[in-house]
C-alpha cells in the first residue's frame, strides 16, 4: 500500500503545481499592474476610485485558484509522506 500512496501523492502534488503556476503568474502580473497604476495616479495627482474594479475581481479569482492548487500540493505531499511511513 505504501508505494501506491507515494505515487498518488506525487501525482497529486504534480497536478497541483501544474494548476498553481498559471493563476499565480497572472495574479502577480495584475498586482504589479495595479501598483504601477497607483504610482502613476499618485504622480499625476489624481485620486483613484477605491471601488471594485475588474482587475481586483480577477486578482481575487486568480488568488483563489492558486490557493486551491496549493492545498492540492499540500495534500499530495501529505499522502506521499503517509506512503513513506507505511512502507
């Protein structure tokens, strides 16, 4: 049973990593873009509307996807460790 759990854990962690990369990269890009816009608005002297924007909604969505993928990675590692303990 141990080797099966190890393989399942490794597969789950790999799938989680595959799912994690794209949303995290998109989240970081949007975050950098928002920071850049805020710096420009501050330099220009204008006040930004603090309401919800499309970018903030997308950042929340990407952050949630990345969080779910990180949970999958953690679960995969935990399953692999259980497999190692059962060998």
